[in-house]
C-alpha cells in the first residue's frame, strides 16, 4: 500500500498536535508560572508604582476639570489612595506611596501654577 504525500502530511500534523497536547498536560501550566519569585515581585512593584502614578494623573486631571475659573485645583493624597483602590483593585494603598507618586506627577505636570496639594505635608 502506497502512502500519498497528503496522507503523510496529515499524519505528521496529527502526531504533532497530539505531542503538543501531551506536553501541555504533562507540564500542567508551568509556562504561566514565573521562573523566579524575585522577578515576579519586581514586576508587581513596578506595576504598583505605575498604577499609583496613573491614579495621581487621573486625580490631577479630575481636579483641574472640577476647579472653577481662576480657582486652584485641590489634589489630595486621600483621593489618590481612593482612586488606586477603586480603579486598580488594591486592598490597601500606603499613604506615603500615594504621596510620593502624587509629588512626582505634581512636579512633572507643572501643577504648582494651578494646583494645591497636601502631598508635601
């Protein structure tokens, strides 16, 4: 019995698929686990810092929109904490971390001209 090229290719594809399925079942999700706990902690810390800065940006923008003509925008650390907890799902956000993020974004966004904050106190 002679095998055609199409039949051989089909058998190879099926065997490859079965091999991948067996490998996936054997590994049991190893590919989604971090290789090193320190790398996972580093990623979580960078993400936390980035999300706090995004929350600070959001609070600054909201305060600027809410401020009247000629009035300074009032930006508080408590608003940054609340926004970070609500938008990014953190259980607790330390006030000193939120204050540091707000200070960075306050200075970066040139907020001293039209904003008032309690992040320095």
